[in-house]
């Protein structure tokens, strides 16, 4: 009898381990499905932007990735395909300082503080600069004096010369045609002045801070990124990473945006990125999430039916365990111990194992998954304890 009891307990443990594993996988999908209006149940983007950032937080991983020219070509393909999408605009902008030599201007153009400059032994000066692509330039509605617009189709970075616009306060120090030499993403570059930005022109940089461009150098990013060979691509490895850290301005609903980005990621082979406020889980499983969205009622009903059937099975197996204990007096005295050994411990262990396996499988754990799992476990305990109490009551009446 003991062998049969142990076998039933082990079988119940296995069945509920599978159940809690599937539950741990299923609940995050239900919690992440798009709402009926196409949006997701999550904090998405502020002011209709989606902020894309790369996931290379470890310096060694970042170095290993960018020192392989094939990776850099994958990055270029990813950006170009992203930039060609009709579902959103890629707004790339970066207010990175530029180190320049023989600078004619004064402190108002410096990126660093006077104290930093006084303590620095370097002859170069870091000046305030803003790099951006054409879509960001148009979005920010930057105005220039005269007919000094950037010829975006000619921005190729194929040589060491890049046309730039200067803020209005630069006019006391530089004129159109002047060259400012500096270091741009590790490359010695001649910045050719082609015009000046209108006075008091300002932008709401990445929706976080207001920047007045009077003391800035504006550097245009190329419209298309190119492939590199194995010889020397340090410049491109830094430039391309700067450009994929961008904002996306959407024209369609959120689920369509994520579906498009997932498709581009699969097509180009680059997936080491995140959308701030959007769970990567949603990007990685967007197709399945949309399928669950369409049939979520059936999924929920099906899961409830499975839960009911499992409890029926559990009660059936527990009934066999109780009946296998011939001595009813022992059963009444030790029913709490029997309940603990055959229900609480194995099912609690099944919950812990199933939750761990689910987390390993989908690389994600949600508080809602833990909460639902605990509620399910408590319900199972309660149902079985009520059954045990009923069984003891019936047995006592039969004895009488």
C-alpha cells in the first residue's frame, strides 16, 4: 500500500510541476497581450516617442562586438532597414562634444566647465555639438540663415570633410567656408562651415531638455550607412552605435510598430537592443502575443478547464491515498501530517519547480505570475483540505 501511495504522490507532483510550468509560461503572455486599441499593457513611450538603445552595457562585450567588421555591417543593415520603414521615422540625434584644435571661439562654446579646462593639460577644446540625421533635423524644424540648407544627399563621410552649421554666436569668430579641425568618433575631420543657424533657434532635445543652438555646432549624420572591410572600421563602429540609439516617431498603432521592428531584427540579425518602456519579451514574441490577443477568451477558458480537471484528478488520487490507509484511527489522528506529506509538500515543490522552469524557458518572471501561482496553490490546498475534512466526517459516521 505504501508503494502505491508514494507512486500516486510522485505522479501528482509530476502532473502539477507540468501545470505550474505551463502556467508560468502562459501568464506572462496573457499579461502582455495588446489591448483592443493596439497598445500594450505597459508604460510605452513618452510623448509618442519610442526610445531605442543598444544592450551593450558590459565594456568587454561592447568591444568584442564592435571589433568584428561583420557585426558592424549587420548594424549598418539594421539601421538602414529601420530608417526605410514607413511605419515610423528614425530620429537620430546626439549632443556629443567635439574635440577641436586651434579653436577661435571663447568659453561660451565650451562643453566643459572652466574648472575642468584649467585642470586639463590637453591643448584641445571640447565644444558643444549636436549630431543628427535628416529626419531629426526636419522634425526639430531647425531654421538657418539665407540659403545655407544642408545638402543631405551629398553627406557620405567618404572623405575627411563634413559640412556643418554653426550657431548664430559663432558669426563673430567664423565665416562660411572656414574649416574647423577636430576629432569625430576617433577620426581627424575637417568641419567646413556652410552656414549659420537662426538666432534663438531651440529644440526640445529627446523630449528631456531644451537646447538653444546659438553656441552649438550642428553636424549632419549620413542618410545611409555603408559596409566596412576588415582593414580599419573603428570610426564606423562608433558612429553606427551612436546612430542606432535613436527615437522612433510612430505613424501606426503600437502592436504594428513592434511587429515591424521584430521583422527588421529577424531580417538583419541584430537583436541587441531595447525600446525604453517596452518589454523585450513583447518584441520577441509579438506574433504569438497578437495570436493570443485574437483568441484570449478561448485561452482563458481552456486554462480554467484544465485547472478544474487537474483538481478532479488530484481529488481522485488523494482519495486513493486516504483509502489506502486501513487504520481509520490513525487517519483521524495524523490527518494533518498526511495532508502535509501528500499535498502541501509535493504540490508546493511542484510550484517552485514549475515556476523556475518557466522562468528559465522564457527568461522572464512577472509578479502577476507568482501571485496567480500562489493563489492557485492555495485553492488546491483548500479544495483538498475540505475534501479531507469531508472524508474524515464520512468515515467517522460509517464507524458509528
